[in-house]
C-alpha cells in the first residue's frame, strides 16, 4: 500500500491593501504596481477620509496606503481616528510633503511609515513589506532623528518655525496659504469659525507674527516652497 502523499503547503494569503488618494491617476498607477506583486493585492480604493473609513469597515485591509492631502478631512486626523477604530490596520503614508515636517507627526498619530512620492516603486514596495512585517519605515535620513525624538532626546521646536505648530494648526496654516477664507477653512475642517480664529491667533503667536497680512504672506510663501497641494 502506497504511503499517502504529504499535504501541499497552504498558499500564503496575499496582504490586502486599501489605496487612499484623491487623484484617480495616482490610484490607478499604484494599483497596477501592486497587482504585479505575488504577495500583495488591492482590496479597495478611496478618494477621501470618509470613504476610506467606510471601505475599511467593509473590506478589512491589512494596510492603508494613504496620502496626507485629501479633500475635506486631512490625513493626519484620519490616521488618529483609524488608530482608535481599526487598530489592526497598519498605515503607510505616501506623500509629496517633506518628511522632515510630517514623518514624526504621522508616527505620533499612529501611522507606521512615511515615504515621499518621488521615491521609486522599488522603495515603495520595500516600505509596504516592512510595515506589514510590523516594522517602522522611514528614510535613512529620518530614522536617526525619529529615534532621538521618541527616546526623549529632542526638545520642543523653537518658536518662529512651522515645525512648532500642532497638527491642526499646520492644517489651518496650509489652508490660509492656499487662499481660503476663514469660513471656507471652517467648512473644510468641519469646525466652527471661532475655532479657526483661535487657531489663527495661536499660529501668529507661535510664528512670532503680529498681523494677519504677515501670517497670510508667510503661509503663501510656505505653501509655494513646500509644494503643498
């Protein structure tokens, strides 16, 4: 009697990824890149934070690959909500914004990695697999700085620089620089006009500015220099 054949090893399930970006062409390109990988699959796509939360609940991804600049609610606020509502979903941010300003904020919000859009596909895939494996993924340039920050070796940012703004203040500052009025900022961030006015006063204080025109001028220059969407 022949011995029974050993069972075939179970095929490892592909990691499920949800792509969040408000540009359809970017989502399509990322989906094509990921679809060619034997261990990855795109389970859903979303164009804003609200849609992302809805689809995460339905499609149960392993990883959210997200941009920070989104219509309506910003990416940092989404990461904070996601960390509370779906802590099992890992978040990797893929953004055009300078990681020296945003990578620390993403990690503090609950994200697991940060990579800039100008990096190639190979580095993106490496970052995705690193985060899926439970590791933190940032550039070599940022890794030492991040370790120092989370070890408590970094003092608070000096006043007068954008780095000293809170996450919400940075959002308001960016929208001021994009030319939005107070009412428009309040509507986009889903807060009251009074709240925006308070943030504006605090931003002026942190940046050591005295007038609204000074604040608007600095915000416009920052948006132009940083390439913020």
